[in-house]
C-alpha cells in the first residue's frame, strides 16, 4: 500500500530531484530492455541455426544406408528443442508498449488549462513517471521469463538428444 504524499509540503528542489531521478531511471530501463532484446534475438538466432543445421544433417544422414534409429531419434529431439527454444527467445523480443523519459508538450494541456499550481503539476508528473516505470518493469519481467525458458530449452537440447540416443540404444 503506497503512502499518499502531500507534495505542497515538499521543497521544490526535492521534487525536481526526484523527477530527474525518475527520468534517468526510465532512460536506463530503456537501455536495459534494448540490451535484453539484443540477447534474446542473438540466442534465438543461434538456437534456430543449430536446430536447422541438425535437422538438415539428419536429412542427409537418413539418405545413407547406415542410418541408425537411435541417432536419428536423438538428433530429432535435439533439433526440435533448439527450435522451440529459439521461438521462446524470439518471443521475448516482441514489441511492447514501453515508456521513455519526457513527454509531448500537449501532455501538459490540461495542466495549463486547469491552472494547476507548479508543485501540483510536478507531483502529477512524478505520479505519471512512477506509473510508467511500473508498466515498463512488468513488460521487462514478462520478456525475461520468455528468455529464461528459451535459454533453458537451448541448454537442455544437447543433453536431451544425447539421453534419447543412449536410451534408444539400450532399450
């Protein structure tokens, strides 16, 4: 539960400082989100390439007379998990609404029209910045979950394929 602040009692310099910090925070969130998108896209590309290469290798291997069912099964599982993992990583890069620091001058129209006082206007701006930070945080958390699942799938693909191959040989 957040505490209601009476901004009229807060020194103007403090309000401005809080506002600058909030805008800096939004800028850095954008930088972190862009970096995360870059990682997600890179890993998605690596995983889809690995899965596709394994699948193409399997097709070539199946054309030979020495094709072994356990190796094909293990390779197929590995390729599929890599490809599914790539989709998770690439989904993490799906564009979402993301707030950045600053706003359009027309955003202040109602404040000017209503004759809102300076401190009240700054307080309203701080509330708006706070809401934007929370919405950005929720979007970043969602993308992070998709990326984590993609990473786990990509890391487990070779292990799963190896286990399938071993168990296919044993049973």
